[in-house]
C-alpha cells in the first residue's frame, strides 16, 4: 500500500500558483485573439474542425450539432453551449464585418433574441473562411497534439487576409481585456501593402488608406483624433452614433427615422428606452415609437407631436440613450504568446511577419514536393527511352522486390524511381505519354526555379504576398458602411424639449419641506389641508411653471438651484420632501427666502444683507449653473455671520437696513457695486458694538411705503418710509426708538407692509398671534409704539413673518 505524503504549504502560495496557471490559460487559450490570424482558440478550432470534415462553402450545409460534437470531441473539451455560441457569433452579420460561418435557420437577432438550438440549425464555412484556412495542409503552420493525443490541431491558421482588423475582437480575460473594432477589408489590405512597401510609414500615412473602423451595423463615427490616438497607442475613444433622419409626414408633423444603430447596441432595448422617455415624460413631444424593421432593413420610427422640436428631441436621444455611444479601443492581442497592447503598425507587422512565414513554409513544402516529382519524372522518361530492356529485366525477375533491385543494378535507377517504374500501368506505355512527361518535366523545372527564387529573395516573397492579398480584395471587397466625421459634435439639449410646460403650485416651508403639486391636486382640496408639521409654517407658495428654476437661500450664505420640473411631484395633502434629501445641508442651516426665476438673462440682481451689516449685489445671471447636486455658495460669510435678508432687485431701488438697537439707514441701491457670487460684499451699515442687522427691505425709487417695526417686548409701530432721509451706504443711520434706561426696546423685525397683509408674531413661550395692522395709526420715529403682546405673560418675541395662506 502506497504511503500518502502531505505537503505543508502556505495557502497564499497555493492560491497564487493555481490562480497564476488559471490566468495564463485564460489569457493565452480563451479570451484573447492571436495577433496573426485574429482568432481565439475556440473560433480557430471550430473553423478547423469544419474544414477537416469537409464542411466547406462549396458543399452543402450540415447540422450545427454535428460540428459542435466534433469540436468538443476532438479539440475543445468544454461546454457545448460555449462552442455553439462562438459558432453562432461567427455567423451574425451585425457582429462580424466578414462572416466566417454561413448558417441556415434562426441565428439570433440584433434584438438580442437567442438562436435556435443547434439541433435545428445548419452551417458551413463561408467562402472567405476558406482564405483563412487556405494552404493549411502544406505545413504552413505548426500543429500540436490535441487534448487526448488522438489527432493534431493548428496553433494558428494561415490567414490569407488580416482577419483581426477586418472582424475585430472583444474579450475579457484575467487582468486584460480587448476591444478591437471591425474594419473594411479593402482598406486593411491596402494598409498591409503600404506597410510592406514602406515599413517605416507613419500612422498618419496609413490613415490615408485605412480611414477608421467600419462597423457591420454602419452608423457614424465622430472624432478622427480618437482613431489616430488608438492607432498609435492601442487605446483611444470615439463616438459612434446611429443614422437618423427627420422626415415630414401628414398634417405638418415630423418623425425621426433611425436606419442604422451603433455597433453592439441591442435594438429592442434601445426602442424600449426611447419609449420609456415618452411614458415617463422625460422628453416632451414624442407621440409614438415604432420598430418597423423588416427583411429589407432596420427602421425605427419616432413620430412626434405637432409642435415637437425634432432636432432638440434627436439631440436628447443622442445624449440620453444608446443612439450614441462612446467606443473605447483597447487593442490587446496575443503576440509571441503574451498579451500585448498593440497599435496599428504593430498589428500590421505581426500579420506581415506571419504571412512571410506562411508563404516561406508553403514554398519550401511545394519545392520539396516538386523536386520529388521531378526525380520520378526523370526516371520514367529514362525508362521509356530504354523500354524494351526495362521490360526484359522486369520479366526476368522473381517478384516486385527482385524487379526493383534488378532495375537499380542494371540501369542506375534510385529506389523511388524503380518503385514508380514497376508500379507503372501498361496503358502508360503509349507514345503520347512520353510527350506528357516531357511537358511535366518542363513545368516542374519552371516551378522549382520560381520557388527557389521566392525563397532566395525577400522582395519576391513580399510580391507573392501582395498579389495574393490583392486577389482576396478583388474577390471579397465591398463598400464601406460607417461614415467618419472629423469632429465630435457637442450636443446641446433645449430645456423646452425635456420639460412638459405646465403650471404647478410650489411650496417651501420654514423647516425645509418642499414639493410641487399639480393644479388638479391643489384644486381638488381647494387649497385646504396642506400637509405640514404643527411647528412648521409656509415660507413660499406660488403658481409657477415647470420650466422655471427655484432658488432657495439659506442663513449660511448658500443657495440651492432646483429646476421646478425636477422637484418631487407630491399631492397637496401629503408632506413634501425635505431639502436635505435633495442636497446636503449643514446641521443648523435653515431656509430664509425662495424665489422662482423664469429667465436668468433678465437684467436683475440678487441683493444680500448679513447680520454683521455687510451688503452685496450680484447679477442674477451669475447664479445659473449646470451642476447643482450640492448647495452652492451665494455669498462669502465670516465665521460668526449669517444672512439676514435676500431680495431680487432691478438695480435702481431704495434699500433700508434696520438694526437691533433701533438704527435705520436708507440709501440708494446704486451705491452698492456689483460683485461676483463668491464675494463677501461691502459694509452696508456702521454698527455699534453689540448691535446686529435684523432686516433688509427694498422698494422703488418714488414709492411711499409703510414700515412696521416690532420690538422684542411686543410693541409695534408703523412709520412712513418718507420719514427717513436717504443717507449714504456704511453710515450709522438714524434712531427709530426712544432710548429707555431700564429694559430698552430692541428691534425684533422691520417689515414693509401693504394693506390687508396679516403679520404673525411668535413668542419664546410658543404663543403665535396674527394681526392686521392696516388700522394701526402711524407713529413718528421717536416713539416706542403700542404693546400688542404682554412680554411678562407670553415672553419675548422671537419671530415675525407675513402670513402666507395655503388657500387662495
């Protein structure tokens, strides 16, 4: 009994060793194509098995299952589905530029439908596959034993055309992936010939013949620079877009008709995605999406509504769907048994050196064959010239072996010649045969001379390769399918195309809940029962359009840019979504003001005032942005500062600043210079030690307004705006309260009020009361007003706001 031996090895060594071997196998024997014939092992084995069985293009079709069984049994001991899938792919005209297998039956579709099972389909090699295998039995390539040593298989095919570039390749192995696009056969052959004529030619020169990839599905490539980079380095990016035309149809409508789609895009998924845009109203103006593809060709029709912007919608489809994709070259192939990232020149060189080897080996094989035959023919001619003596010698012999020995002894024939003579049939002794032999001898001499010359001269060798490549081009060349455009077009998508133009109600609450509600939902509840937390209140409620943008400003000097159409559409009776779920906010950040903006190009300004008395004016256009996933800076603040007020102005208003100690300053907006969005602004008011700004109010140059001042002790007073003389910016301002020694009044808020407006006062003990101050008499600047809330009972006033009612 054999003794078991255990090895004590570290796990990482074992894993490393096993995975290393596995990776080597995956890279060399499975996922990457060979730089010479452009095939992966499974593809090579399928083609060779079909060739060996005589399943070629000039014979009939044969069941696919028979080929698959043959490949598995002889060359490729893996799953039948992997072999059949590879075989099917070689027969799909939307995957390969030149088909290698012809198939009868369902071999899948551009929509990603699976092919029929292999027991139903039939296949044979295509004519051009014959060129890949041509001369394989003339010892042109190396053969190795198959997996069970019962037969041999080729390590590479002779590949009489540059298959790797023509059909491209895609694959993922361990640590390497490859993505080589298909090309046009004639162009690639011209490039090979140019490279053979001028081995030092540049990529730019090669690109005069090989313009770029040529996808079987057509389409348009944009970005010649990307192609050039890929040809130089092996990596590069291009844009591939489908071919679409805009057509006029009945009733003044338009439709977009797509006749070609980008390479490797699933048509059914593309059609579904476009239809989803229509259903989800991601884009306005699409009436219907139809796939009208039939046996005459691909056709997707996108019918537009009467006022649909065809160009805008098409641009949106390019941007948002697979009607336009980016294709990334990653030209990795197996070269000298290792994966290499190869540019165009390296790929052409690898192919050319392979062809030189193939033609050299073929010539050597044919030469040895011709010399052997020449030797036999010489013997037969000599025998026919002394025929009677030869016959006499044979008749006098005991058997075949003796006859051969006698001939060799008597007439100096070699073993091979003697064998040919004794095997000669009697009819060959006619007169005509000697002339035929002489003719054959002449032909053999010429062939031997030609083959010797090819083997002796590199120039003649390349001449042969070029001639044979030109023959392939003549036989199989076709028209280019993909159009190449130099520049990548920048896609601009009009907002009008994307957004349903619809009036909605938008609400924002003090606690930061936001929502948009359809007018239908709003009307259904009559504007009552707005869902809101008990402690919360409405800060903003307007009927605005979905094409508008909401700007929400916070106390921390930030703003949120919220296109209305992107706001969550929520029923009136449901709580909105919190701003923090749309963008990230700081923990003590709160909303102070919200505006809706229709057009950022209007000559308006945003005006900010801060607690520390700074003021800043910036053009509204500066706040329009492309990226808005986070809170953006509206004004630069010092650490202890906060925003006290924000207004949209026209640049010609009067500004009024009010401080906690009761100072009021009126000055013209024109005194505030315009700065950028990230600036801190200028000093607005000269504050006393311990004082802070509480309000910023704005009104037109000639207008007369009522100002309502509320103190922390619950006193209110109304003043006319004309009580204040305009001063200049950064002054101290004038006093608006009578100074008391004990418990002085401090300004809680100052508001502009119009008749009929309700003002709400909130105290620190949570008491909330609303007032209509339209009947309140006006006071002068030196009074302290009248008490409306008892400070002792309810506590100080902490907040003042104008009432916004949910219902109209």
